[in-house]
C-alpha cells in the first residue's frame, strides 16, 4: 500500500494492480525500452530440501515523525544494498532501475542496474500479475505497470537477480528471485527517498512466496514494530512460539490481502454500535483508517470521554500533523503524559463462526504527540482517501506486537511483544 493521502503517510491499497498494454503511451514506452534488456542464460537457484530457519531484517523508521519503515536488502552480482519500503499490502518487489530510467524519484542509492535474466511473459510469476487472457506483446519479457490509489505508479519489466540473505542458523542464501526493474516512476501524494518497495503480499510474485516455492523458508512472515522506533521483519517460522499468539483465520472476502474479515469495535471495554468493519492488516500504512461511519462514531465516543478533562481541541491551522489534535495546559512530551485521558479500543473477530478473538488497540497504539506538543488521533477517515468500506490496521496500531501472517495455514496471529531486540531463533510450537 502506498502512503500519502491528504499529506499523511499512507501507502494505499493497489486499486489497479497491474495493467499492461492499456494505452498507446504505455505500448510506446515498452517498445522503446524492450531492447535495453536482452535475454540471457537463466541461473537456476540452489534449492534446499528442508525448512525451519528464518530470515530476519532490522526495521528502520517510525510512525511519527518519519512516517514509514524500511529494510536494507542486498541485490545483484556483486550484491549492493537498497532501502525498501515494507509493504504487506502489495505483492511485487521493485527497484528504481537504470535501464535507463525515464522518470525516477530521489533515492538514497544509485539506481539498480538490471541483470540480463528477463522473466518471460509465460512465466507463472508474470501470469500472476495479469488478468486471465492477457496477451503477451513481447513473449520474451514480462512488462508491468502498477498504479496506486495515491497517484503513484511504476512501469517496468521483470528480471531475475541474486538476493543475499542471512539465515538465523548462520547459513547464507543467494537465491535468484523475480523483481521489477522500474524505469518509469511517478511519485504519489507523498514521496520519500527510498530505492523501491518490498512487496510482502500473498501473491506468487511476493518475495516470501518465491522463497517458499524454492523450498528455502516456510511461507510465513511477521513483524514486530517497536513503539520506540525500529523493530524487525522476518520470513519463516523460527522466531515465535505459535502457542503464544492469538490466532484468527484469514478471510476469503479479501483474498489478496491479510484480512481477518469483519470486526466489531468496543471502546473502554464496552461494546458499541460500530460493527461489521471489514479489516485488513497493512504494514505499508503508518496510520489506521476506518470508514467514515466508524470514524465519526469513534471520534464522538472519544470526545464524549474527554468532556471535562483538561484537554482542548486544537484548530486545524494551529497543528496540521493530523486532522484531530488536542492540547493541554502545557505541551506534552510523550504519550505517557496524556494516555490516562483516553481509553483502549478493541476489535473482535469471529473465528470459525464459534469463538471470538480480540485485537486490542491501547492509547499508545492510536495516539501520537506532535512536534508542537499536542496529542493527535492516529486513526483517520479512510473514506476521505478512497478506501471506501475497507478498514486498515496500520503500523501505529501494531506497535509493540508480534504480528504473524501464516500463508500455509491461512491464519493471522498476534501477541504483545518487546520489539526493540531481535530474539534468538526458537523452535515453533505447533
């Protein structure tokens, strides 16, 4: 999901995931650049016939004021480091690519120089990025175009190249994986200097799916985002005990996204009229988004709770950090100074139609203290940014939690956790 609607950091859900040959301009660009990449011998990866270890990446960034999280991934021969935005809301990993680059945005590293290993149009990974019946304009290559809801886009071709990963058992991996060589990018409503996107969705093109298909790690990923900034991302099963997590099934209503389905919202331990919220977890969204009905209902509950408390709503022109902020008698320095005035929120999911699981959102997981010393609501109106009835659980509400997406068992799990330090690998309890 691309971030950046209304000046906020949101990586929106991909609404038009991949469109090829949809316009004459796209055709001309693809025709112009197809000769920049030529086919070469494909190098077969060494496939391990066992699973168990994990791949771990330290996370860099925070919800506020940075507004995004990234990991460092080494790609190429020899491997070179790239900073990639961590996005469970989209599948394709791509780098800004010097093929040469038509339009690229500011990046912290030199643009990626692609290998000669083009992905053919008939390749299953390419096919997974296109609608059924897609006609290959150039059979020897896979052209792609991604358009995001915030106005951003990437146009390019798929290549395979070597990635360098370190396993928790001390071994190194150097698999060949498909990625996008993005030679024509348009920034979205907000733009930050990164080299590309690490697509972690459920599709066949996602990095964890490709690693799983090669037998290198289990098709499981998770993250632990620290409320103090940073944290870690992992692929595989070795960093958690499954018995420690609360699990709920992935819903088939949103087959492309990590969704536990519908939820009812409670406030301060009491049920509310805010029900049947279709939820998706998204590491690419810094903030949490509820549809307008749920958002307005929640804001009404919060304002009612704050009645008589020493907090005063800030006018929009006085603090533009987020749409709704409050000030105290003196500037706040941290959430702990003000959290006593707010109550926890919880989302209840019906698991297997029998029992319910709860995802708790404490005040620390929906509030930020702005640079002006005000406390601001980190739950936003999703309808205003085009999310319609979809409700997004963003990074702010996953702070200090281990969140695991088990694609093999089609389950999502979570538990409170200390995310400041990467834990030692442990045997997963099934």
